């Protein structure tokens, strides 16, 4: 089955974290009370930033409210230990969310003209002062670019949808014979599917994936249709059939439409796959407690944009990128020589001969936003911006929200993925941040005085994505977006109620962050930390340290103060991702190279992929989907780790 791969160094000692703990409550007045970093007892300072280094991040070496920050130097980055990666992440976030000054134009660095918005397969340069263009994000994609769901065993599974009419899948659409439509599917002996027609008659056959189920644009599926080495390229139809056959052999799931709703069965076996409670088949839509849809955008910086353009230009940056030839994929830039080649190409092709902050190297940023007018005090304490967003109008039953145009509103930032290449790490460092008012946290532990302290789960408070005192169930998907090519029951562009929705239709549900600081509650989280408590301590330590220094600088009212670093993940030596670091205490650690916050997810972006509980047995991280073309940790990870690299057009 294709499940997708089921010595503590410190940066230095800062001033006592405990002495400033009382100043680490909410940074801006008017923000609703919610769970924050633990302060009593104070976390052990296992990961901190020296005050002199912290000061150097800011303009004129003077930290303060809304003072610009320069980026971390990814070229001279020293990957010595976990804290170096966490330091890089905190530094980059403060830079990206800095007020735009100097070479930048815009309100913040990330929405300045140095960053490009990914839109419609293109990189669109942002215009200073113009509203953001936000949209609902399509399905969470797996390593082959297909949507994903989580089954009851906690495995992340890719799936394709079988074509059908009037809500029913035709038998021949699944590789069977005859015109019958499948009215229902039941689990028979051994869990195998029993397909029934409208009259209740059993139809015996084994479903398989057909070329008709594949997306029109193959994207990351294309290499599966490549001929063996030295053989003539296949025709388009033959390549698509080869891909379908490969996916069938890998037992990718098929979503079968029936009169009773969708059912997921394994290709090639016909086994019914039960989804984790709350899963509804991908394309999940997150809705706040104030009934605001969450909007998304993806950005890349100038280095990324010009690198991609050079790689797609004959005679540009070698090797020339060819979508279905992995040997040409190449690595993201990690050295000064790489940067010089990109700048030389840009300068000779109508672009800048140097970038304002080229030493940041290639960066990919993903952001999630909520309607600021639905927040207390209009979003005070949040980073906000003007944005053009779609408008949805619900039907009488509140089960179908139809798009009815767009309008410009003020939006507030709730989540950020910060991803970038760095010295020795072409697989990129994958970091995530959330606003502290987003969601309650599941129970976790951290160390204080060398002893584990348990922070019990509490949902009491005013949360953006959870009701006060919510008792569960959590992370239930009740609404899904209908992308292009959806069946008639899911009109493209609409938001419809999922099969897991109740009689109220599309409403907010209660969200819980299952892995509060990016690791499971059991096992060994990474190569440095023997316990989850030790791993959590590093994250809450650096968060607490950054906040203490912002408070000391009088910057506790800076909205950047209110965003928490959740964790970062990367691979040993920049190798191809091949599985999370062994979380089983009995494992010897061989063969798994995804380390750091090894179960890292963002509750606003991977809301419905968090797993069923807090343990390592149920959950995934960024690299489960952002995989390279191989799984050899001795081979550097190529550009395939970025889902967008193969699908974007070069700059014109």
C-alpha cells in the first residue's frame, strides 16, 4: 500500500527566562485570552539567541516596535545543531513580516515587490500598495500531486476520483464491464468491497485506476509515464495508461461516488478504506468560529523566481530543467557561487544584477488569512493587509456556498510556512508559525530544572478555531471546496457540506493542535532529543527567549510578537527525505533522515491531516508530501521537494 513512508549544543545562554516570564502575556491589548507559552515553571533555556546576535538582526542594531529586520544569511548558515535551524527560522519570520523599507516597496517585506505571488501557474510580481489576491486553497497534495486523506490507521493516502454522472460512478469507469451504475458499496469478507447496483444486485470485479481518472495536467505524475532508459518515449495515451497502471499497482485509493455518498476503495485490491473520523475526501475548507472562510496564498522571492527562470531557459542556468526527466531537476541554491550564477542570469535577461537580500537564497512562503472584521477590535494584534477575496452565498440549507463575485476587505494573518534553502540544505528548511490565538493545544510536556512538566489540554478561552470549553470531536472536516473537474454534485468553485457535516450544514468546527510543538507525545522525536519533552523545550525556549528580548526592547505591542514558532524540519545533510526520524525507542536510527520537529504541521494549513491523536503512530510532517524523486539520504534532495517548481512558467 502506498502510505508515503510510514549531544545538545546551544547557541549560548541569555538572561534568565524566568525573570521576564511575567511580561510574556499577550502583546497587544484587546486580543482575546487564550493559551500561551508556559511560564511557571519556566522552561529550561536549551535554545536561545544571544542578545548581541538578536540586536544585530534589527536595523541599526536597535530592536524595537516595528523596526525592520534583515534576513538570516543562508549562505553562511552553520547547520551544527537543532537550535541553529530554529534560530534561522525565527530570524527569517521577523524579516519577512518586517515593515517594508529601503529596497522594498509595500507594507511588509513578504508583500513587497521583491516577492512574487504564485497564481495560475505564473509568478506574478506584487505591486506596492495593491490589495493581495487571495483564494481558497485546493486539496492538500501528496508526493504525486494527488489529493490526500488520512485513514483510520493514521496513514496519509493519495486518491483519484472515478468519473460519474448524477452522483453515481459507472462500473466501466472503474475498469469493469457493462453500463451499470454503482449505487452503494459495502465491506464484505476480508474488507473487500461489494459493489451493488440500484436494484441491490452484487457486481463482482476488482477496481483499477484508469487514464480517465488522472488529472489533465500530469504535473508530478509525469515521471511515472517515462519510458525505461534507452527506450523510445511513449505516446501521450500510452504514458497516461502506464501511470494509471503504476498507481493501481501501488494501491492508490479511488473515490467512488454512490447514492449514499463517496466511498474510498483501494485500486487493485478492492479493499474498502475507512477514513479517520472527520475526513471527507480532501479539499477541506477551514472556517473560523466567527464564520469566516480562511484564505491562502503562496509566494516566492526574487532568488527563487530567477533561479526557476534560468533553469527553464536554454543556455541559462545548468542543467536545463525537463519536467519528466529527474536527472535534470537539479538542486536549490545553497552557496555564494549558486547565487552569483542566478544574479548573472537575471542581469543578462532584463532582471536585477543583484538582489536586495540575495543571501536569503531561495524562499517559498505560504500564508493563511482570516477576515479581520470578524476579530475582536478589528484584528488588533494581528498583521493585517487589504485583500481581494471571493464572496460566497449559502443556499437555504446552508449546504452549498456559491461563489458570487469578490470584494476587498481587511484580512489578518493567522499562519505562515517559511521555507528556504541554506548552506548544505537544498531540501530546504521547513518552518511554521501560527498566531497564538488560533487553537488550543493538546497535552504536552516540557522540561524545567531537568524535570518533565505536563501542560494539560485546555480549550477554555476565546479561540479563533475552537469554541470555549470544546470537548471534541476535533478537526472534523465539514466543508470541502469543489475544484475544476468535480462531479455535478460538487459544482466547481462552490463550497459544499461534507458527508461528515451535521444538520446545520457548513459551520465552524473545533480545531485542536494535536502535536503542539511539532513532535509526537511518545517515542524519540529527533537525533538530539531523546524525549518529546526535550524537543518541546527547545521550541518553547527559543519562543520565550525571543519574546523576552522583544519585551525588553519595548516591542511587546509589535504584532510580530503574537506569532509563535511551532517548529522546523529538515534532513540529515540535505539528503532525499526518506521518513521521519525513528520515533520508536527500539530503533537504531538507521535509514530515516527527517529530523528536527519531525511531525510538523500547521493547524491552519494541514488542519485535517494532523492524525487522530498526539502520538507518533498517527501523524506526518512536511516531507510526507514534499518528497524528492528518491529516498537515498546520501543523495542531495532535488527541486522536486517544491510542489510548485515543476508547474510554474518562467518569468517573461
